[in-house]
C-alpha cells in the first residue's frame, strides 16, 4: 500500500518501541511481511489494460486486470501495468504473479496468451515467455500462479516494476493477458500476505502442472485414450475457458459430470462457464446444485450471491445470502453483501439496516472491521469504509493501521482534509517513538492529514 511505503521511508526502518512509557498506549503497528511484497493488480499506479478492473470472485480481492483486444494502440504504444513497491530487506527475490501463463517463444507450440516484458526500476526489459517461467497452480479458470525462473537482487528502498505487452497470442491474433496479483518473495521465505481477501499459492514448491500447454487436439486425444480419469476433462475444459470457448468447455464438463456427478471441481466449473457463456439462469442453477452438495463452503455461497447480484438477478442473490446466513449466522461479510443486493434494488432501508448490523457484529475485532471496510472498497464504495476506519480508531486507538488506512482512503478519494480530531486519540495518550510523530496522521492544526 502507498501509505506503508511512505511510512517506512519516514521511519527510516529504524523505529523501535524501546522506552515507551508504561502509562501510555503501546501502538500496534500494521502487520509486516519484510520478506514478501504482495501487490494487487487493480492497485497499479498506472495501466492501460482497461478502463476499470474486472470483478472476478475467484481472483485475489475479487478484482483483476484483463487485456483482451484485437487492435493495438496508436503508434505501437505497448499495453502496460506499472507498480511501486518497497523492499525492507536486501536479498535475492523470486518474482511471482497470478494470471495467464505467457505464450511460448517456440513458434511450433500453441500460444494461448501474450508473452510480456518485465522492467524493474527502469532497467532493460526482461522478455518473459512460457519457457521462462514455472506454472505452479491453477486457482480459478484462466488464472495460474507462475514464478519466473530468473530472480532479482533488490536493495532496501522504493522500486518500480512494469509489465508490458507488445505481442499478440497466436491462437486468435489477440492481445491477451490477465493479471491478478504480483509478489516478490525473498528466497526461502515462508511469509504469506496478511489480507484475508488475498489469494496465494497453496504450495510454492508444486510443479505438477509445470508442462507447456499442448494443442487442444492433443488434450482431446488424451481424453479419448483415457476417459475414466476425471482430470482429463478438467484440464481440457480449462484450456477452452482460457481461450474463451465456453461452449466447448461446457461440452467437456458435461461429459465429466456424467462420469462423476458429485465431483466438486466439475460442478463449480459448470456453474462458472455457464455464467461466462451468458446462460445466466443455468449458471445460477449450477451454483445451487454445487451448494446442495457442498453447503459448508462459505466462499461459494458468497460467490453465488455476488454473481447473481452482478447479473441483476436480485431475488436469487437474496436467496443465496439468506440460505447462507442460516448456516453462518454470525458472518458480517454475508450481511454487508446482502445489503448491497438490496442497495442495488434501491431498497435503501433494508440495505442500511444490514450495513449497521454487519458493523455491530464486527466491533469486537480489528481484523473484522478492516475486512468489512475492504468489502466496501471492492464493491465500489470506498467512501463507506471511512466511518469504519474512524470507528476502529475510536475502539482500538492503539491500532495504527486504522489511521493509516483512513489517511490512504482519503488521499485516494482526493480528500486531503484532516480527519476529525474526535476520531483520533490524543497525541499524548499514545506512546510513539519520536521518529513517527512528524508523519503521523493528525500532526498539527496547520498541517493536512497524509503521509510524506
């Protein structure tokens, strides 16, 4: 996050809590993962992939950048996404990303996505083809965790990374690249992102699917030779989904369903591909079938309710959320998402009532409040996160992250006005190291809220 970068700069990486007065609140700093820098693609500082991030519940934090077009930009300008990040520990870092594996350099191999160039700190770009990465794990259709074979040495400080797309995939001559998240991991580190909404590889050492993509005909032949292995149906359907051929993906999945009608992956992929194909009623019915077999999957309930709301099927969305609340009555995220379903139907009283109930059920935990605020941001209502951060600062004044998240949100919204003093603890009541005071959100009456 931007505020964290500047906070670290201001602290000079030398802040300690030594010497704090026992009579004052001891500040709780934001959770830190110095050996892992995790970047959500939708927070690129600059990109021309598309005008807005795409909502995709299977992606990290529910949003992703997608490039999918036939016509290039004027003057052969590359498509790009650029990020700024901060390294705390010097070392050798692996470069990971969640998205579409790049196309191969070998012209004889099938190309289902564009290759890309990676540029760090303005250096000479690194060309990245399929031969230059390991494919680790598929976590939602068309999205894989990938790690570059080449590592990078990074020193403490601010860095930039830029991904550029200049070539089309050969399958259909389109500029095609999906980017969900990007992270730098210090070699050997075990750290994971702290956000509850972030996706992350289950097994960083997994190389079971690290094989070049075959042609569609090769996958069809493999399936024809061994029709009892359900994995052959799944692999082929994922390739069809990757190239946007949802009709054929469904054809293959229906055959897999006939073989194993209760297979969890098959049922979920049937629902997703029907939605993507535009068969909304059948797709929502697919989610219902899946949840009948696997009712304890809370994330699937959330996904089904949200997808139904996104496609305007509010009554079905309401039923998904109410059924989920019968099983998970204390989950605030279900309440707030049901609230959005009512809000999008212009039923404001019901929506506001649920928003308030979700807030009240989150007041016992700083993490619940932060998650609730993030849900508002994902759904396009960052302004609604502001009172949540203010409430969090009021109840948990020692949690510095509430003030920093509040400042960051105000800055992103173009509101550099200082938060109300009533939401902030007295400067004297919080035991802070002197190096933090000059950049802390409240500062003086003459200075604006923000970070430097």
